[in-house]
C-alpha cells in the first residue's frame, strides 16, 4: 500500500502539471495542508521535501513553498523514460508513426556502438513523433533481437520499453547520453516538419539492462524550437 506522503506528493504534482497550481504560486501553508489531507505535520513535510527534491517547489523562508516552472514538453536529461511515459504527463495530443521496422544485421559502425564482438541480429526501427499536429521528432532505434525476439511493429507504435519490462520480464537500468546539434539530413527534412530550420538536436542514447547488457542504441532527432532538454540539480551541503 502506498504511503500517505506519497499520495499527497502525487496529488500535488498532478495539480502542478494540470496548472491548478501555476508557476510562481504559493502552495497552501503546512497548517492548511494538514487540514486538507487530514494527516500529521511529519507526513506533510515528507511530501513537501520530496516535491522540493524533484524540482516542483522551492521553499522560501517567510514565504512558503513556491511552485517552480514545469515545462510540459521538456525532456529530462538525467532520467530514463519512454516516450509513452512522457506523453502521459503532458496535455498535448501526441501520436507515433512507425515508418521503418525490419530485422537486419549490425554493420561495423553499429557493432561498435553496441560494443559487440561480432555481428548480431538487430531490430532497426524508425518512429516519427507528432505533437500538436507537427512532426517534430525522429527516433531511430537499433535493438538486439535476442533481447526483444517477439517485438512487432504494433508494439513499437506503443512502447518498446513496456514490452521489454512487462512481457520479457527484463529490467532496463541506465543509459549514457550524448547531445549534439547537427545539420538536418535529407531524411530529417523528408519525414519531419523542419520548415526553415537549419539545425537539429540529436540525442544519442546507449541503454543498458540491469545485468549491464548494452541492448539499444538510439538517435532521437528533435526540431530545435519545440523542445528543451532539462535537468534539475539541487546543491547538497
């Protein structure tokens, strides 16, 4: 059973994301929250501390808990979330179109990126993400077939990570990321609504299972005006 402070945390984060509490607002006082949630001061403080640690609020002495700006289409740098999980947190209409889904064998470049001693079978998948009616992200995934042997185009249109974790019973643990700005390729211009933009943000992900198997290399190619990549760091003393 989820602890009470986590339920309070979830409720307040929902209100922040749905803009019931907007950036710059002051949360109700601890005393008011005690009455609202019918709980102890310690429980309220645990929930507020968690909100502070995760970048939703800033506690200011003499003022209270100030709601921080939460951009609804920002991409976390330090976290590892699927696009499906991210889409559930924002209010914009989102769709995924799988434009390439095929089995192939790693060439020399992909073999090196996946740190393989010899060529192996992989899934090559390209997906276009459309947000608010504009095609702004091209995801190019290369996944070891032995990790996802029964993957299908239909699954890829929903969530590959959900399939790996729930159907395959594997744990996706961590990723290394590289972020660069490059000139758009012909493919970028063909499949994305690039307009007159002369650059594209490329996020390269090397994703590992719990046993440290590198099973996925991804290039996520973003139109530069639509998204920002964010991290929230709090100084610990």
